């Protein structure tokens, strides 16, 4: 987290030009995780330094697919699952069996919450149980493959003062980029994401990475930095993504994206009855949430 950041509210942050974030190299390890560990005597193995947090809403079969793909590369990495639709498994024997297997699996912590607690509250609960210096956020319908290189993402955080570094999702729209606020007719203020627009800041040890304001929901972060910034807004049950990165920016956290590190977004066309209904209800609420501490009136 940068101590020189001057952002205090929406208007000072977005409504006039500010100096772009500055990258500070904190370790002379040239982006190599092994060298970082030798210099800093810190993280050498991803499994020892990273916890994966996944929030699900009654889709344990997708969580199982995700974990199966993770275990092909990271056999012992700790995974925290947070589920707020446990009742679904009572009427589905297959899902109930999968839940039982994951609940008792090694290096997996399966947390349950009150029905429809929401993505923000779920991620905050998962974060509360993280004991490693870094955590990885993924959605339940993602899965890893040969280019899901967490070592590379970890080397970015180990060797610089960047707080959050994202990868790229295959089979998904890319909206990693810069956040901006602009005026809209009727006096409302509109949040705009400029995808694929990045700050012109050199990252010499990670030439494929760019600094930005927002990345996809596939990112590695410094645990203490996100906690100190307030993490997720529990009032938002879903569609909380933009609000999270706004809060991170207001808290002066630095964000980057490394698109050569990828995972797949394997969307499911159908889910249990009620899943999409709850998402649509939450969307109607989220689009009209007023962030009272600032001047943002609507997300479009």
C-alpha cells in the first residue's frame, strides 16, 4: 500500500487528473520467485504462501471441477470454500455426496453461511480465515490449466509494492483496465471501465504485465493490504466487483494485470432452480446502491 497516495474521496480521485501510480521495486530478484525467496527469505513455494478463496451459491459440482483442476498443479495448496445455499444439496444426492467429500478433504476448509448471504459477505468470511500472506480469488465456475502460473503472479507481489495482480480469463469478456468517473445527463455520475487501457508504467521484470485499476475476478492479493482497505462491501450480495476495486483505489492499493497467466471461465448454462432468480434480484439492488460516503449515484 502506497504511503504517498493522496486519494480521499470520489471527486479527488476521479474527477481531475492525478499522477499515475508509481511502481517501486522492493526486491532485486528480477521477477523470479526462487530469487525472491533467496533475497527476502520469504515465499519459495506457492502452496506455503497462498490460500485460494472461492465463493459458491449451491454449485458444489462446479467447485469440485475447479478443485480437481487446481490439484493437478498445486497438490497441497489450502482452499477455502464459502457456500450460502447449502440446502440445495438436501434434494440432490449427487451434490450432497460431492459436498461430503469436499467437507472432509485435506487442505480444504468448507464454510457455510446463512442462505443468500451474498458474494461480498462470503468473500469477507473466507478472507477472515486466511492465514497466509497472499490469497487468490476465483469464482466457482473457473478452472485451471497449464498456463495458470501462480508462481508468476506471486513473483510480482514479492518483488514490487503492487498489492493486487490479476490474470486473464479465457472464454470471458476482458474488462481489466482503468476506472473513470464522468457526468451523465440528469446530473447523475457514471462509473466507466475502460477495458484494455492501462497506465504507461514500465514493469521491467514482468514485461507482459500492466498497471491498472481493475482486473477480473481471478487475482492474487496481499492479505493484509486488502484487509486494511476494508475488503468487500457486505451490502452488495453480487455484482460487487466494481465497488471492491473502487474501494481498493480509494485506499491507495496498487493493481496490475498479467494476461499471460490464464484460467478458463467455464460458464454453466443451467443451474438449480432459483439460482438465476436470486442473481437477477441482487442485480436490481446492486445497480441502485448509493455509496453514501461518496457522490456515486448509480452503476450502469
